C-alpha cells in the first residue's frame, strides 16, 4: 500500500493535457480498488453503482483513461521478443472537443460531457446497463500483438494476433520465427494483452448532412517529465511501436432503443483507422539491431510495418523488410495502413446526426521495426488522444 501511495504521489508531477491536481483524489481511490483486481477476476463481480464526479468543461468532452502504474505494465518477456519491460502507463487522456451538440457514453445509457474509463467503468460497473459488452482490459500488462484492423467492412472488431517467438537459428543469421494465434473477443476480459472498449457519440447538432470528426492537436504519446534520459533511450523502441485503432461501426437515429444501439452492427459498412504516432522515429538500439539482419534503418525515414493477418506456424517476422531477401508471405502478412500527425487536417470519419458507435484499441505492434529485443528499467508514460468535430453538415 505504501508503494502504491508513493506512485500516486509521483503521478501528480506528470505534465499532461488535464489538471492533475483535480484528479488526485480519483487516482488514489482507483489505485486502492485496482489492488483487488486479481481477486475480482476470480470471483463473481458485484455491481457497485458509484456516482462519478463530473467536470464542467465548456465545449469539451473529456474521456480520461487511467492506466494505474501498479497494474497496467507493458511487458513482453515471452511474447514477440525476449525483452525485459516494465513500462508504467500513468494515464491516457482522451478529449473529444465539439463545436455544438456532442455527448459521450460508455454504455449508450448515460450521456454527459465527460466519462472516465478504468477497469471498473469498462468491465465491472458497466454490466447492468450494457450486459452484452465485450470490452478488454490489460490487468497483467500490455504485451506485443499485431493487427491490420478489421478484415472486411462487415467486421466490428480488429483481428488481433498473439505471437510466440521461436528460438534463434544461427545457421539463418540468427533469424527468429513466430507462431501466430487470433485473439478472441467474444467475451469481456480483464487479462488481455491490449485495451479495447466501446464508446458512443451522440451528435444532436441537427446538421442536415454529416459533420466531420478529426483527430485534434495534442494527440500524442510521450514519457513522463521525470523519466531520466537513459531510460528514455532504452525504452524509445517500444514507444515508437505503439498504435491506436478506431472502428466506426455505424450510426442509428437518436430515438433508437438502447439495446439496438449497443448491439449495432456495421450500418451499412464499418470503417477503421490505425494511428502510428512515431512512424519515422527509430532508436539507436533499433538501428544497431536491424543492421544485424541487413536492414539499413535511418532515423527520420518511414519504414512500413507488415502486420499479421492470419494464424500460422514458424512465420518469419522480418517478412516484407527491404534488404533481407525474404519474399513477402501474403497469406499471413500485409502492409499496415496507418495515418500520422500530418493527416490530422483530414477528417477521420463522417459523424451524422444520431448515435454513433465506435470501438477503440490500444496496443504495442509486435511487427513494428522498432519492436526489437530491448532491456528496460521501466518508465511512466502518458497518452493523449483528442478529437474535434466541425459543423460541416450545415455548409453543404
């Protein structure tokens, strides 16, 4: 308990896009609750309705995702690579800024100008109002996975794959291979390797045509201000491998029933995107490691990622990389289409008048060129994912 309180005090120093002093009480309460996560998983979860403190934020919807340092760690000891990681995600601040008439909900029942996402709010407390949810939490820590998003426009969830790394093969220039397995998301889970949850946006601007939804400035991932330079250097490869994904499932009229909204399928077709925050940034460790495989990695130059698209055995994880002479295995790997900060000037989705269901993913991309064998002391990081909406529907 003393250690967790010290971590809570340390988190007050984090410079983020929200006022941390206002969150101190909430974070301390959540830390105490998160200590009982394992016990909560083993027994039936009791629904404990709690009144959430609401912030009165003008013209903003605030979605704050608290990743408590005691539980949500990025670890990969037995995943893609032999690494020792202990990255503590302090919190994930997600802001949706509207010009007019936008509200947010985790269950399609309670809408407001802000919601807070935590283990309790996306898994335990949500069960009464949203019994059919399939939210995923990473109580045991983040582990590298790989995804190219939805397989087709009629899928509401990303196809996410675990990867188990085989031993090195000296006769093949120390190359390694992976066995890939599709992750099932039919049921909610508190112990997955990534984060996934549904959100519902209610647009009541009454625009005659759909408005535009954008990623806003301030969307970023970075180390906490008190992390030392040595740790930042050691951990930068994993930082460069982070991904955010969003699926727009569809929109129904404002007067639609709650269950219809919650169980929405692709209406008519689902859309998706993957955001790669550091697409051209490569650590010195990554540059040195990749040179062993004949790959000339240059900091500042984009290198494509070939994500896993199917289950398989003994697959070469260097598929698609230039300079190694390995033809692309198109049955199991495909180019991962991502957007970067330069694309923020373009809309990510159309947002009609009505209730829109989206699903959000956060993961470490195991096929990223920077997701290399790394030893780490661990570090606190923060993530900000901001949205804004225009009123383009009135301008058409």
